[in-house]
């Protein structure tokens, strides 16, 4: 599409009636309230879980209205597969993603498709996620994971339960900040979250609230929150500027920040501007840890509730790693059962629980719903992953065997989408999967995880998902004999699942 035509498209929120001429065919919740919309039974704190509830009642495509803004939601597997067709649809920067533009600008995650900085940054940064780059990050990931286990050993020895989401957030923030930017937030030396995390949570929560409050009214209706958000954004900028300034005075070893500062585009010779580098660093520090910490936390929750799954995954870790203290990159890639636990956790609670797609041209969705060019819909990944037509009548149950190779091959394409889809899918997918598989392996081998019997899973929403208030009791397991040999590559690969690796992605 010509640049000028793209640039002329309206930005910001486009309510569904502008792009869906037959909107009346799409069901909405009963009891719509004049002026305010579908607010009965909905909460600003749980927009995703409210939408999941409405989805169950209304079917695979439905709509919700908040004030003057109407949104079309899609979760049926057939319709979602159509929306994944890159020749007809593209990423739509809307809702929470667009609301993050003041902080992340034209950084990779929030860039509009037509903005030249997206392609430039994508091409410059993609090699930072190659297999070679991952192998380079692996020892640093291990170092950070050891900080976590030191901390958990101390908590366990003191008879205290561990704060899973809090500690997973420390772990993943340290991992991305050290591997990507050579920066140490000293998260494990603090009793409270680092102020960077507080500021980040503040901006994410604010962006989520803007989804339901019309933007022009936000300064009035959210006066205090708007002030706090400005302070949070200033803090994020200051932190990132300090990280960049310290690197400019030397010290990088070819990490993401070095790429941002020094690498020219291989085709055009262009470089990222200082302002865009600031946006990218904020983007990677946030996108690079928030969703992974949620994924790890949900996986630990399920492992603690399914001791037989934990035992099977642990047996695999002991078989593949033997008595080694520091498993190698390949030994993580071979943990198929652990990986299936992670996939199944991301199926039930994809921590980035939705993504938006817009029509590249006038088209008809599912043969019944005409969409004008630019019209968009939100794919509810958390519901797509529970579509009983794909996942069966027990779709709500946790069962990692859904991801054994045969089951994966038997499912239609585009039914498992925790990392989004197409050209704008997650650039950090392998990074997150490697980090999370490594950490789950280390934790399973070291501890028995005991749930708090009174805990019922509550899911906190701040654009991303996190199990709220999850604490686990730990018991140290006897160490695997140091001399015990790991099973050599090949022998351990006879398990039923697909090996993890760039050449063997999950169903996508
Ligand atoms: C389990 C962990 C993760 C999940 C579930 C996840 C999920 C996603 C999803 C769904 C998208 C697409 C959003 C959309 O279409 O609007 C995305 C994009 C992105 N993610 Fe992730 N992500 C994870 C980890 C990471 C990590 C570790 C990094 C960086 C190290 C990262 C960096 C990004 C970036 C930069 C984008 C934008 C890509 C583009 O548009 O070019 N993510 N992620």
C-alpha cells in the first residue's frame, strides 16, 4: 500500500461501526446501557476475563461497547485463522498497544506498520535473537537463575513461602537487562521491586484503563492517575537514558544495545536515532520481562498443583542434565516435557492475552462479516486456546500432553498463538522459551513445590496477565550425584515431543 495512503489513515481509536457495515450481525451483551455501553458486570480491573465470560456466552465473534467505542472480539479458531492470513490482515496498533505510544513511541512493539523505523529496527535487531546470540546469552541467564535459587534457598531455610510473581519478575528483568543492555538492576538485593518495575506496572495499568475511558476525557476522569503516569514515564526515560549514557562511555560486548548504537542497516546503511534507541530500550526492558515472568509464574502454579506432571518433568531434567551444575545451551533445548508444561501454561493463560488485526483491503470475514479497509478486531488468544472444537471438551483442564508432537501435528494451523502472528509476531519468542525452560528445569531439580492449600488462582490484569498473590512452599531435594552422566544427545531425544529450537518452533 502506498506510503501516503497509509499515512492518511486515521490514528487512534476507530470504533467498529466505522469499519463493519453489517455490525448488527455480531452479538453484543444483553442489557446495554445508553451512553455508557456494555458495562454491567464488567470491571476496569479485569477487562480480559470479562471478555472471556462474554465470549463464552455470545460465541466466536462478538462485540462490546464502552462509551462511544465499540470493539469486535474474535476467538473462534476458523475466524482467528483467517485473521492470521498476512495477505488480508496486518497488526493493528490499537487499544492498550496504542495507549503505550507516549512511552514506547515507534519502538518495535508499538510502531505502526508503515513507520520506517519498524523495518529498520527489525532488521538491525533480529540477529540479536539468532541461535548464536541465544547461545551467547545462555551463561548470563544461568548466572541470574543462580541468584534466584540462592534467594529461594534462603527463604526455604527460613521456613518462608516464596513470592512467585515477585521473584519471577526480578529474575526476568535482570535477565533481559543484563543480556540485552549489560545493566544490573540488583533486583535480588532489594526487598521491594525495583522502582523501574513499579513505573512499568503503573504505565501498563494506565494504558489498560485508557481502553475504557475516552482519551479526551482521561485528564479529567483519571486526573491523579494521569499525573502519576507522567511521573512513571519520566522515571522510565531517566533510567534508560542513564543506561545508554553509561554504554556510550564504553563497555559493551556486542549485546542488543551495541546493535542499537553501532549497527547500520545491512541494505540501506541507516542507523537508529538516539530518540528511537530510547524507545527501543524501554520496549525491550518491558516486553522482554513482563510476559515471561507471568508465563513462569503460571507454569509454577500448575506444576505445584500437578505433582505427577512435575515428577515427569523432573525425571526428564535429571536424565538430560545428569549431575551437571551448569547445563549447556543444548541441554535446555532437549527438555521436551518441561517445554510442554510451558506451552500448556501459555495456552491457558497466554500472558499477552490478545492481539489486534486490521484489514489490509475491503474483505469479508468468515464469508459473512464485511470489513472495510482498516477495520480491525481483537483476537482473544486466551479464548482461542480454549476453543472446544480444537482443544476438546476438556479444554479448561491443564494437560501438557496436548503438546506432544503427534497432537501438535493433528491440530489445524493458527490455533496456538501466545506470541502473536505474522511479521509483527514476538521477536523475543526463542529468548523467552529458552530462559523459561532453563529456569523451570533448575527449579524442578532443586525443589519440591508445595501449593498453599487455600490458594485459588486469581489472575491480575495490567495488559499482561499474572497469577495474583501466588506463594509456594519449597522443600529442597537431594542434589543429583555430581558424577552422574547426562544422557548424550540423541538418546534423550527419543521422547515423544518436539525438541525446542529455532528450527523447530511450536505450532505457529
Ligand atoms: C512468554 C513471553 C512472551 C510472550 C507471551 C510474548 C508475546 C508477544 C506477543 C503476543 C506479541 C505480538 C503483539 C501484537 O501483535 O500486538 C509480541 C511482540 C513483541 N515481543 Fe514478545 N512476548 C514474550 C517475550 C518477549 C521477550 C523475551 C522479548 C524481548 C527480549 C519480547 C519482545 C517483543 C517485541 C519487541 C515485540 C514487537 C515485535 C514487532 O512488532 O516487531 N517479547 N510479544
